[in-house]
C-alpha cells in the first residue's frame, strides 16, 4: 500500500536514471555498426595495392603536438627496431606493457551504461512487491507497538471486567462503560456502542463474553470506516491533471504541526512526487526557521519570507513557484492559531480564497493536527476548526505516548472526519497511514 499516490495502480514512473543518454546510445550504435560492416570490395578498374603499401591504422593520441610514430614497412615490430628508435613519452605510451598477474591487477569499473540501481530499478516486479510487503509489515508492527498503551488501558480493563463473569448483566455493562470512557472514546460514542450491544443482547445475538468483545470490535470498526465517507479519505479523489495538489495544515501550537509537515514531505517525496513547502506561519517567531530545518533534512524546497509578512502573500508566491516547477504537491504551513482567535481564523479563510483562485479546488485537503495526549480537548479543537477551516481529515500525533488513543474513535463518530495519518514516533518516517481495521485489531490482540 502506497503512502501517497494519485496515479492509478497500473501507471508507473520511469525514472530512466540508469539508461544511457540518447547521444551516447547513438554513438555506441554507430561504432558497433562500423565494426560489423565488412570492408568495401575494391573496384575492378583499379589495381589493388600491395599489402606492404596498405596504410596502418594507428590509435589517435591526445596531447600537445605528439611526435609522429616512425614509419614501418611491415606489421611486425622487431626488438632491434624498438631499441634503435628513440621514443618520447607520447610514443612510449603506445607500447604494450607486460601483462601483470591477476593478483596485482586493479579492478576496472564496468563501462556498461546499465549499473545496479540503489533505487531498485534493477529488480523484478515480484522482488519490488516483496520489498514493499516487508516494509508494510514493518510499519504495521510499529503501529501496533504505538497503540500498546491504549490497548493496555482498554483491552486489559475489559478483560478485568469480564474476569470471573459467566453472564452479561447490567453491572458488567456499567463497568464496561467506565472502561470505554477511560480510554477517551467519549461519552456519546460509548453510549452509542453500549446501545448497540444491548440490542444484540435483546435479540440473543450476544450470549457470552467472546461475542460481546466481538460486537464491540465490530462497532468500533464500523464507526471508523463510516467516517471515511465524509471529508477526503484519499488523494486520488482529485484528478491527476490538477496540479499542484494543495495540502493545508492547521492546528494549535504544540501539537506537532511542523514535525508532521516534515514527515509528510519526506514520505510523499519518497513516493516519487515533487514536493514544495510553503512557510505561511509568519505570526510565530522562529516558525520558518524550524520548518527550514525539516526542509533541509528532507531535501524539499521551502518558500518563506520574513516574519510579519501577510501569509496569503507567501501562499500566493508559493503557488506561483509550484506551477513554475511543475510540483505535484504543495504543503502549506499555517499559524498555530487558537480556535478562539477570530482574526486568525479570518486570516485562514483569506488564504483559502487565494488558493482557490490559483488552483482549481484548492486547498484539496485541510488536515487538522491533533495531539492524542490532549484527549477530549483535541476533540473540541476539531469542532471549532471544522466550523471555519473546513477540515477534511485528521492527523493524530503522539499516538505512541498516550493511553487515550480512543480519541480517534470519538473524532470519527462525532465529527465524521477520517483519520488520515498517525504519528508513531519522532523519526522522519514515523508517520503512517491510519488503517481502521489494523487499529481496532491492535486494540484487542
């Protein structure tokens, strides 16, 4: 599964990094043709010159005015001729040197234009697919480890509730309600889940503890998958001819917004896309400097201006630069505004209008970065941003550092917003696509 790809699965990018240039390939073809073509037959009207009079092909010598080689009457060169004729450095270099033993010979680099590629272009499709599958397994294992704290809080608490109980009664459901709320799934979402469970019990569909746990897993998965019907759940929803694809990143200070932008740029670039970053957070001091560090680390160009510049003007310049570069993706950083600051929210709306005038449908995604550690406070932030910023998806950061990862379910249920990405660490590649099924299975494994 690709991290970010707008192209269809049957389309592949041919980089051609290992292929020879057309001019070099043409020269090699002409040289091979000359070696294969036999010499032209002499005309019958002209007598063939004797063999001794035929010109001898000599190698071309480069340098400053080389000394011409001595005239030879035959193709054989005797030892006395070599001794008698004085030789200059230029002509001496033409003499064949004695062959050294194999142990003393230095390895010679291959002149073949097709070398082994560090990008894996020399591998077969099956080998590339195997490598991709291994990489996905690695990310899946890291994702399961990241939600281990939430799993211990939710799953083990549920196991404690079910311990030494053989029947489902009202007391068990009350304890289950407390366990779900403690995992920060939220009161409305918890009540919805328990109502579904009670209906299943009334219909005799849930008769034991295992069936009850299976019903909870199914309901959590249904909530997360239903949220993908709203917002933007895939970048492939935007036609390929619309470029650049504009991603606007919003959120309050301290949630990991700058780090998320750096990780997004790194992984989208790794998928073979040309990425550009717009540093439109001109409100906070040193915001552009922090983003510049990530841009340098990931090798992605950055468009920035001095502090206090109108963010919409920076965005306008970045859109022009992205069009001139034919960039595939433009990631826009915005000020870490508080959702109670009306003037900052108005500034965000202005930026959206500027983007829409320059690129059709821009911004194509408005991702809200939410710190999983903040729990229900992050949910309130999402509500406020949804009113003004038109948020289309969530990036849940610091998922590895909290036992309240159930906030993902609360956001999906109450706001109908898909969880697009999840931060599972501090490294540049510690950003993964949020997989609802993998998340739910990880909570109950």
